[in-house]
C-alpha cells in the first residue's frame, strides 16, 4: 500500500464504511481504486470519483463550457465560459477570441477540463494569450471574462442537500489572478450550515440539478459588486487539503463520505 494513497481521507472513510455498513472493502493500485461491496450493491472509487453520478453528468461537470451552457439554460447565475479551442479543432478560433477581447478587455483563459487552478491566467490581448498557451500541451481551452473575486465558497452537495461548506481564504496571487485553491495555500474557514445564507444553498443545489449531478462540489464566488455566481462544479473533488488542516475537519470530511457510501450500500 502506497503511503500517499493509503493516508487519503477518502480511503479512510471507505474502510470505515465497510465496517459500519457490514460491507467488504478492497483496494487496488495502492488505494487509488477502491471497491465497496455489500450483497448485490457495489460502490467503486477511482481517485476522487465515486460512482454515484451518471457518466454523462460527471463528464459535463469536467467540461467548463458544457457546464456553463446548462447553467445558463436553467437560469442559474454563473461566470460565463466560452469555447475557444476544442480537441477536435486544429487551432484556436482567433476571430472569436478577438471578439471576446473586444467585449471584455480582460479574459481569463484556462484548460477546458483542467482543475486545481492549473494553467489559469489573465490576459489582455488575443495575440499574447495564443502565443503563451500554444506552448502548453493542453489542446482544449475555455475563456471567461475576468471577475474580481472577493470571496470563494466551496459547497459539497449530495442528493439535493448541502453536506459541507467552507470559504477559501488567503488566496495566492498567480499570473495576476487571485487563486483560491487550498492546494496553492488558501486556508479553509468553515461555514455552519445553520448560518449559511439560503441563497448559497439554493444556488449550489440548483447548479447540481442543472447538470444532473448527485454528488459534487460547487464553487461559488462573490465579486466586487456583490454578485453571487457559480464558478464551476466538480464531480471528482478532493477534501484532502481540507481534512489535513485540522482533526475536526478530517472528521467532517469522513462524515460526508460515510453518508455517501452508506446511502449507496443501503438496503432498498
């Protein structure tokens, strides 16, 4: 068993679920792949993906533009994301990108299916943007208007209910952008579900419903004008950095996973 994967809070929760639910847990590939079995019920884990979501919903969440289009269709406030290069395109849609810059003097470009803030950067003209990101191996990209984010909240939702929420504080400044990922040094600040604004709960649950996702983490931002919008939705999300910040948070993360696993293994 590899040390890193063996210490994951998700693996710990899966093992505990096996004990509490009277199930069997097996893992493979140093704990990166897990399987819970109880009777005719099976729950698989791959990395940070748990198979309670449909394949289509999970893949929609990975695609930032697909997610935005469905949120827009459902009238869920969200930061716009536009497709400027797909895997099927040989090059960037330069004309479209120039039109976007004409409408929005500052654009944030990011990998269409990226996460953890990787390769996300702020640009002020199309030529510089294309020259810079063309050197990267990513071949699918999205663009969104720059938003001055004052606050970012992560809301974990399962089966239409908010399970956990925290604000990401102390963002890092990377390539001109405030990056709120815990992996980059942001600090979680817990939000009591009893005190959480109803608007945030409703927004997170509506976003999940719009793309048909059962389990996911919705990142909500509040900008400098006080607007509350969905930034993105994560179907495979990590609570590892959150759990490492304190023993209490590790237990909260385990409790979330236990509720998910127990639901998946419950007798009908």
